[in-house]
């Protein structure tokens, strides 16, 4: 069973990457047989991968067409950014409140420590890919960072809500990767520093500002004919 699960995860990640990078274009039909041949797996992991990607908003199931690549998130970009500002500033605020509580009580939370260690690894990995100009790797790392902040908040609802739009967030991020990626990455350290210090309002504002800057950069890029 573990091997089957790993295979499903791997093929879902491959299809996800191909959608985000434009190798599978919006509206393209996703036939199980063709995908099984393309990714050299059976139809079962393909079917499960498509269900997972539909939950992420990257695939749509249509009554007469079967599964197709979802429309580009560019049409919903403004709404997605507005949702992110509210949702992610709330996750940062709650994470900072938890940090303050742990500091005041002197309690050691094993899961908190694990997530914080993971965040450090993510930040270092992002620094490395920027230094090496492998900017395409930032999309996945960026999403991992934001998920980790949601996990620090301790709210299953926040994690679930973020997961529902994570595919489209990563897709939008990839559309503006070269321009925004290297600029945005250092802002993550400001966010986590505020959380670590238990500064609730500062953490929320740092996250909201981070997303607003991404929104501004995205729309500047989309409407810049020289991009």
C-alpha cells in the first residue's frame, strides 16, 4: 500500500508541475489512458491523482468532457489575493499568539519545534536556489513556507482553507516567478521573526504586506508589455 500511495503522490506532483509550467494547458483534456502512458504508470494512480488535483483547483471534472485542466487562475487573481490577505494574515497572527503563549509558559511543544526547524530548512533552500538562479524551484518552496506558517497557527481550518487554494496560489506565483520570486523571499524572514517574537499585530501586518506586494507585482507584470 505504501508503494501505491507514493506512486499516486509522485504522479500527482508531476501532473501538477506540468499544469503550472504550461505543459498541460488550460482546458486540455486529461484522459487516463494517455496520462498513464505519459507518466508510465497504471490508470489507478492517475485517477487518484486527478481527484487530488481537482481538490487543489488545478483540474475540473466536466459532465461530458471528463477531467480537464482548470482555467488559468489569472481570471480569479484579484479574488485569490484578497482571500490570501485575510486568510494568511490570520494564520500569522494566530501563530504569533501561540509563540507568545509558549514563551510565557515555558512549555516545550515538540510539533512546534519540528515545524520551525522545517521553516529554517525551507528558507535556506530558497536562499540557495536564488543564489543558483534556479527560480523555478521557488514556487514549491514558497507554498511549503506558507503551509508551514498555517501549521504553526495550530488551526486545522486555516490549513484546510489554504490547501483548497494552494494549487492556484502556486500557479499564480509561477506566472510572476522571475520578477517577484527573488524580491519576495527575504520577506519570509520578517514574517517568521515577528511570529517568533510573539508580536501578533506585527506578524499579521508583515504577512498582509507580503501578499499585497505579490499582488502589486503580479498585476504590474501582467499589464507590462515589456515583461
